[in-house]
């Protein structure tokens, strides 16, 4: 994926509309001009293609947006959507193999061997350790046999040799997104590669890749103090909804995912109706659309997967997580809020902006500049996702000598202020102006635009919402901000997580047993 | 609805940057080994039947370059797609030129410059004015330069430029803003051992350049506490008369813009160059170093040596060699350590190039504690393999395809073209450097690769650093056969009187 600092450190702004354009004599930047340059088509299999012509240079970027992420992992299989994403780079029956017919047989044996090994290994009563060892060996042997047919990394190799730039993907809780950029003369080659890997995924080297994913968990979560804190924070804030579950997967679950499970996930969630592909760049829709239609029609049709029925019950108990360890202090809290379709969605954005955006923001001015107790203090929402009700979160990084408790008190003071007095006209206007400008700034980047078009087409059924959202931004009032703040920022709706620094047990640089 | 914040992904694209104190987190990369592809045995290759038409004609728009008679350089790049204007002034001289006893000065200068503002308009008032217009003026300090940049909607461009120019020429450094910057840096210092990747990147670079080198020394509480407002003023006075490079891009007409920039900069005194640097670089000694971190379950392994600079005529060959070693999914490191062995999510590396001093050779592997030795050996094997395992024609062709077919992404936007020209100007490279470099890449042969590997890859001049959980690392690092591991002390020095605002930071963290 692309840079993954913690979400709140990246200043992600999708921005909203376009009315901005009125500001400056619109050219390439208003909805009307995009209407002329964007072509949308829903294929018979339900897949939507969005093409945006932007012939600034002979290149294009694409974004394939799957409306499924780790929130959709079945119970006991956390990390599955992400595991599938890795599999989608391993090739198809046509690429990455020396002999698919033989490989297919060998892969079936791998799966049978894994099933037998796991069945014995997981026996609650009467497990035979000798048998476990034998079955494990048989499983490893089967993998070795299947590996004979593999041309390693051929899918990515062909893409890279043809100029793919920024080739990557990410799996979030709400969605899985694949993307790269290429010279425009490789459009058809890309369509072949992309449609193939979406429809004809082969569970090649699955179990080795599972080890890679477990290493990814160690890097992002286990070996990272804030990664550990955030995992515990979400697990505490949610009691029912999957937003409380580790996205990369609980170690015992992600390490047991099978290829069969990954392919079942694919069958259900990679149906045409659940996919939007956006292409932006030096592409002529009239020529490209028939070609793209030919390739992407290969993707199986299927019903749009049923929506999740779990709704997080209303929180009535304030909850706290404290990690005591020898790392520096950190403070984080969150309040449940509605999903992105809520009529007040833009009001939450306004609160986030006024509290957190830049040196004029309330939290910066109060905690960083005036009280001088924090290096950073911000609020942001929604987290960890927007498709389902997420959290409005606040965090602060204490200066040396200051404590999480001071962060909490200072943040609560600012929250009380926004609940009890109106924001100023200047603050509200600043939010609206910056939102417009940020939207505009994002329009000159093929990859960013492709991601946004695909996301809005998925979430609203119409990419135009990317621009139309500004109407909602314009309607946000001071009274809205107070009303929403009073509704959401209440103690019983709060979960707090902090790192309290433990005194070192001894010399911090003891020599370990690694010598 | 906000834009995508992502979750976990296929490859980690964040390189292990040094510094970025508070939050720099994980890093990772790509790696590579060519398990030689058994292409002969492959079934049909349908993708080879897909036509690749001729690429649309494209001539990147070059910025207009103007040399003022005082030596200041202007670049103008018109871009009318969106109604914005942005600009920057690049100023020679950076943290490598600061007094070692005041390490951290340039970083804090870059912060306090903007937050202090000018006599006409203080930093806070500037914040209010700019944010209301969704405009920005920012300053910053780097290794070899400092900079001031601005951007705004077109309609505000004149006013924002006037403010930026005032800040450039008439800064009014304030003690309270220096104090804020000191606190920020102090926070980074006391947190720098929380981040395993940060420790690995920082300490391995010290193994290459030396702990006290201008390229690696760290700000400490004592050195940042020694910086005064007078130091910031003196730094500004010392550097502002240097060879400035002013670049502007966006929705403007070049004729009036040139006139405006001339009026602003032509009256300044003739530029004076900073004294040339005479840094001495030497290879590290082959040895294993270890830093214990008890709260992790994954080791960060760095194998490091001295790299080279872009003046070196072997750079095109070395770039191809890098691509073969660690440049992508098909590279030797990635294929071996990640795909074949499944020992790492993050594995990457190669020889890198700086413009005016040798960069590092660096291979990074992140692996679970128990496989530290196996993964390190596998990575070292691939490094050594550069001199012992012959490069194949297939590897050479792939590396060239990878680099050359994506070469146009170095200049596919007007801003990238401008940034490249400014970079070349700053370091004194010819404006057609990219073309020369590309031609050099195209000419690289297998013989060149073999010779370059022999000349540049010496595993006896590479240090291995492991940051990880000591008790979990079994087998131990002595199994690497490089002698006993030497423990590096990363204890953060705590001066008796901590830096930052008096009275605020007295409690020890």
C-alpha cells in the first residue's frame, strides 16, 4: 500500500466539492468540465468502469476499488481480505506458471495436506504429536511439489517491465484497493493483467505468503508501541462490530487462514457488482471503453454481497485502556459517531478541521502553543473506517515531563468549549474555504483522482458526489457544530487509551542473549 | 467522507527515513533475487501477443531559466490546469554545516523562522491570514539547504508572494518560538528509541559515516538547549546571501511574473558561495552490532557500507545492478528472502547515490526474532552473489525494462520537471542530466555489471546491525560467523538541565 503511517498522521483530505471553482474562473476544475471528460459504464456483470480523460502526459493511473475489506472477514478468519490481496499478485492460470494443468492438481494436494495437518493439530482431545509432525512434513512436501510449476512473481514482473510505477495495493477495513500508473501505450496490457488477476486468481505460494503477512503484522502492530495501543483501543471501543477486530488479523487466526477460505472470500466479494475500476490519464474513452469492456467482462457476475447486519450497540459505559511499558507516553480517545451517509457527515469534518487543521486550530493553539504540554494534538474522524459507524478520535503526544492525564484534561477543555459556545464566523468560513481548495488541489494527480472517483462511485453510486459534497459543506452552521458536539462528545460514549511510561527495570541497554 | 486512509498493504512504500523523530515508524522496502526463470518451460505467454502501440509524442515543458546579474537563478514554469500559484526559494547551507555543539540548530531554524514571522506580521497573525485563504507559507531546514515555499489560489498570489518575500528578507526570530521548536525536537529525542525502524536506520548510518559525522550526528537535549535566538539570526545572515534558486509554478503569465521576480531579487547583493566542504569518508569495518529492544518480536537487520555519488561515471551500471539486487518483485533479494523463504515482508536495498557526497550501500530485512540469522545470511548471500553468481542476460534485460519503461514518470508532470531542474542547478549538474543518465543506462552491458560488482561490492567492508529482542534471537548472532556481536549503547543523554522551556521540561520523562 502506500504510506501507512497511522491514519491521523497522514493529512488525508478527500475534500469535497467543487463550488470552489467559482472562486477562480473554472477551467479544468469544475463539475461541468469533468462531466465532459468522464465516461462511466456499468457492464453486464455489474462491474463499473469510470474513465477520466486527462491527457497532460502519455501516462495513466488506475484504481480498482473492491467494496470489501477486513471488516468482511468471516468470524475466526480475521486478516482474510488482506491475505487475499497478497494472493492477487501471484498470477493466474495464464501467468506465473509453467504448466497450469499440472499445477492445479498439485495445489489441490497442498490444500488436502493442509486440511489433514490442521485437523490433527487442532484436535482438542487425543492429538497425536507424531502424526502432527508427519502431516506437517507432508504439507511441506506438497508445497514443494506445487512450487515446481511456479514462475515466481511473474505477474508483477510483467507489469514492472512494462513501466508500472507505484505498483501496490492496500486493504483497509472497508475496502481493498489495487493501483499503479503506466505509460498509456500499455493500457490494453494492463487491462489483461488486471482483469485476469481479479477473475482468475490461483492460490499459488499461498502458505509462504501467509508467513510474509504475519511478518507484516509483527512490523505494524507487535513491534510498534502505537500499533499495539491502537489495536487494544479499537478492541475496547467496539463490543459487537468488526471495527473492533484487528484488521491485519489476530495472530492465531491470520496464521491459520487457508487458501480455500481465501478463494471463498474472492467468490463472494469479487463479483462484478462489488467492483469499480477508475482510469485517469491519457486515455480516450471512445477507443478504450470497448477494449476494457471486453477484458473486464471476464469477471463473474454475482449478487452484491448482503450488507452486514451487526450494528454496534449504544455505548453506555466509559472505557479505558492503559498500557504500562517502557515507551514514551501517548494519549488517544474516541467517541462513536455515525457513518458517512449521515446528514451530519460534513459537520464532523468541520469539527475535525476547526479542532485540528494547522497552526490556527484550537488544539494546536491550546495544547502546543499556549499551555506547551504537547508536541502534537489533533482530532480526526471517522476512524477506523467510514462505511460503518466509526469513532471521532483525539490524540496528543505529550512533551517530555507531561502526562496522558494532562492531555486528556486539556482536550476535554477544548471539547467543552466547542459544546458550550459557537465557533467563530472566521473558523467556519476557513473550514469551507480550505475544503474547497483541498478538493481542487487533488485534481491534478492521476492516481489520487482515480482513487477518489472509484471511492465516490462505490460509496454513493455516482462519482459526481465528489463535487456535490461541497453543497453539504456550505450548509454547515455554527448551531450544527454545537448540536453534534453535544450529542457525541459525552463521557458514556468515550473510550480512552494511553501509554503510561514504566520506570526502566534496570540499565536500558542491557546486553541480551543474542551474542 | 474523507479520503482513503489505508490499512495494511502489499509492500510498504515508506522508506526508512532518518529523523522524523516523533512518528517515523516502520519502514520497508522491496527486495530481490532472480530465481532464474525457467522461461523455456513456460506455457504460452498471452501477454506477449498484446500490441504495445507507439507512445504518444511527448515533450516535457521545460521551465524558463533566468540568471540575474547578482547570480540568483529564477525558474518559471507555467501550468494553467488549476488556479494555483506556488513557489520556493532554495538556500544553500544546511545541518551538515552547523556547529556540532549546536546540532539541531538548522532544524529549529526552519521551524522558528516561519512561526516567528516578521516585524510587520508575527507568525500567529500570518497563520490566521493564510489559513483563511487556504494558502501556505512554510520554511524548513535540511541536510544541505534551507528553504522557504508558498502556495495559494491564483487570486491571492500577489499578496502571498509579498508576505513570503518579507519573511525571506526580514525575519524576526522570537525566543518563544525557538522555545516551542526546542520542545518539539526534545519530544523527538526522548521518543527516538521507541521506534525500532528509526533506531536501525539512524544507528546503521552512523556505522557508515561515523557517529560524529555531519551527516549522522543527532540533536541531543544539550545541543538543542545551546541554541539561542542570536544563533538563528546569525545562521540566516550567513546563508541568505548565498546562491538562491527561486522557482515559481502555476497559473500565471511568465512576462509579468518575471518582472515581479526581478524587482524582488535583482537588487540583492551579488551571491557568495559557501566554502567548499572537505568531508572524509571511509568504509566501515566488517562486524556485527546489536541493539537490544525488549518490546519487539521482529528484528530489523541493516547491512551497510559506503555508497557513491552521481558524479561517478559508473552510476548507470550501479543503478542496473541495484535493480537486479533489490529493485522490485523480481529482484534477487525479494525473490529469495520474501518469495522463496517467506522470511520477511520488508526486504530491499542497494547502493544509493547522492549528488555531492557518497550515499550508503544498504540492505534492510525485517524478520521475526527466531529467523534473524537465517534472513541475515540469506541477504548477505545475495550481496556476495553479486560477485560470485554471474549476471544473466535476462536479468540485465529485465532491469533495463523496469527502469527505462517507467523513466517518463520522472518528468510526467510540470512540477516534477521543475523540481528536477532546480535539483540539478543546486548541485551543479547539467540541465540534460536525465537524458545523459538514460543514455548511460541503455548502454550497460553484462561485462559492465561484472566489473562494477567487483569494484564496489566488498562484503568485508560492510557492517551488520541487528535491532531486536535479544533473548528471542536464537540461534544467536555469533552464528553469522562475523565474530561476537558488539552492543551499541543508545541511552539518551539527559543533561542536568533539560532543554526546552524552563520549568516545563524539568521532570525527567
